C-alpha cells in the first residue's frame, strides 16, 4: 500500500474535482475527488459546453459507447456564451433505479476518475458519504472501472462497502441494505446493482478490476473497532476527523442551552487506542503547520488529511468569484464559521461560512424557494403501504409534512444539493430567472489561510499547502 503523508480530503460538491485531485496526486501526495452528485456535475459540464473537451475525451475512453452517445445526445450543448437557462435534471435516484440513471452515474464517476488519473501514474482516491446510499453502488463501480486507488467514506458507518468492492472487482451483482426510518427488524430494503445487466457482457469484455484500498472516515475509537469487527471485509486504514474539520461533523456529545455544538474532551479520539489497532491512520482537522504535522506523526499517524486549505487554493473547483470574495474578506478582516445543526437535511452538524450573497445572508435565505429536485440527501422512510418513500426537509413544507416529516425539522434547512452546486460554479437557474445561491463550508481554520498561505498575495496553490505542511520552503512575502 502506498502511504501518502498528505491526503487532500474529498470535498463535495465538486470542490475537490478531478483537476484539484490530479494536481495534488501529481506532487506525490494523494488527491481525492468528491464522488458526491457526479451525475449532476457531468450533465452541468456538458450543458456548459465542455469548452476544453475534457469530459468528451474521458467519455471516448469509456468501454461502452452506446450509453455515452445517449448521454451526449441528451445533454451536450456546444458553448455559445454564458448559460441563461437551467440545467436539465435527470430522474432522481430511487430504490429501483432505471438503466439510464445507473449508466449516467457509472459513467460520471468513470469520467471524474479517468481525468484525475490521466497522464501520470500516481494514486487517486474518491470520497463518498455513507448517508447518500442510493447512488453508491453505481458510483463505486464507475470509479473502479477507471482504476480508482482509494475509496474514502464518512458520514455514517460503512460496514457493507468492503464486500461490495470485492464483488464489483469481479463484475458481480451487489446490493446495499438501506437505512429506512420507521422500518422494523424484519424489513430488509435493498438496492440492487447488476453490472452485467447494465453493460451486457462487461465481465467478458473487461478483466477483473483492481480493488481500491478502503479507508473509512471516523471520529471515535468505538466506530473504528466496530468496523474492524463487523465490516464485510478488509479495512485498510482510517481517517480520524476532529470537530474543527470542514463539511459535515460527527454530532457533539453535548449541546449548549442556545443549541450550539459544544465539542469537548469526550469528543476527542484516544489516538493511543487507534495506534494499537495497527492500521495506517491520518488525522484531519486544522493540520496547518509543519509542527502539527510532526506531532501527528509522533502520535503514530501516517500523515494528515487536509480540506479547507485546498478548498481555497487556485486549483480548487470552487467558483473563482466566491473563492476570491472570501479570500478578500479574510485578508481585511476575519470570517465566522458556524457549526450549524439545521442546515443539512442529513441531521449531521454542518460547518457553514457566514458570507454575504450565500444562504447565510438573511435576505438571500428568505428569497429562496423550497425545492428538492436533485434529492441526494433525502431520507428514506417506510410508507403506510409498506413501500419506501423519500423526503427532504428542504422540500416544500406541504410535501414534507404529507410524507410524515415533522414541522420542526423544516426550520433553517437549505437545499444543500442545489446550494453546493452553486458554490462549485454550477448554479441552477429556475424558469422565473431565479438563480440558486451558494452555501460555503470550511473548517474552523479558514482564517488561518491568510498568514499560512496568502502571505500578502491574493491566491496560493495546492503545492503551497503541501510545502507548508511538509516543512519545505514556501513562498516568501
Ligand atoms: C469545502 C469542504 C467540503 C467538504 N466535503 C466533504 C465531503 O464531501 N466528504 C467528506 O468526507 N469530507 C468533506 N470535507 C472534509 C474534508 O475532507 C477534510 O476531512 C477536512 O476538511 C479536514 O479539516 P480541515 O478543513 O481543517 O483541513 C469537506 C471539507 C471542506 C472544507
């Protein structure tokens, strides 16, 4: 196993896109693409004209061209100036997915990994969230078809994944047992994925696939031990993420009277116990100095996983306008980051940068209309007729309540799917001209990029981040 010292953490949606991951991997550290919502990203890139031809070059390399042709016919629009209309949305993922949503998702994951791995031999990883269960099987398969080397998975307990990787490497059928609210012990709701049905004779055309290393992202020793004991196969290492990290966080053990997250000693991970497990591990959350990196190594870590500093570097997939406006604010002042309990329909706390023009701006928030048309974060629930339904606390109130959702869950939610796509420069434009606003997530250490990386400049690169952490010479004032 190649053991990187620095993992550039997966950052959805499309903040760690193929370009950032490729940039990092080419330095010899590990670049990780975000695997969240890649089927929507693929459509957006094609509808934006794929101006450099990267997506179409990757599509040319997909081993089955019939579904590729269907995708191009449906979504590719040659570039003719800034887009004024909305992106087409594919059918949402369901428990019995159609061939076309499976094909689209497999191919989208293939494209992203193919591009991240193109023209070099270094390893590349992909990051998934366990909470987003429906597209997982198709996504893993697509990434494996392009030779992904590592799979990282957080936001949940990914017990089922190791056996799935094993089977998919032989093009075997797989299924995933879904978390369904309101289901009983006797219920067994599963989503199936049959490679040979979606791509006939794929097993004969393509040999067995390389198995990527599987690295869960966790925040407790209990979870590490549970995974080792009960996971369906091999675990190759762990990322141990603390509460300062960007994106979703593990729920805190205690909450203040004002409803704020209070992370304390009980939330800290006993690294001695992790070390005793004997697998490589990486520490994540504010590892922004060479001293901290060395301290992590001293504690037995193989290295560190870093997010925020890469999210705001010039190779990141973040919309450059948003990135620059946040950097400008940090240079003059400082910016507040709130661990928000309500923003994410997943129920996990989510770090939100308080930034004007984004959903944290009251006017912007009040102007938005409730919607759920991407549906990655919907919660599966058991309906009265015994079937599985899906609801999202960001969808219109009536719809959510009629599906058994609770009124108190509606307050403060945002459409993370649409808002995160906007942050990555792919905002949806509605029929009435309304453009979906962004939501920006970062770790608590966001303000530290001023002194660590900007050093008086307006931007910095992924290699500046790597150099600082590894204690190499960095750019001077
Ligand atoms: C913009 C952004 C998006 C993120 N998205 C994800 C994600 O989709 N999945 C995930 O496992 N972690 C996600 N993270 C967490 C990072 O992968 C990484 O573990 C974390 O940022 C490390 O802490 P740091 O931000 O202090 O460096 C995200 C972080 C940021 C800053």
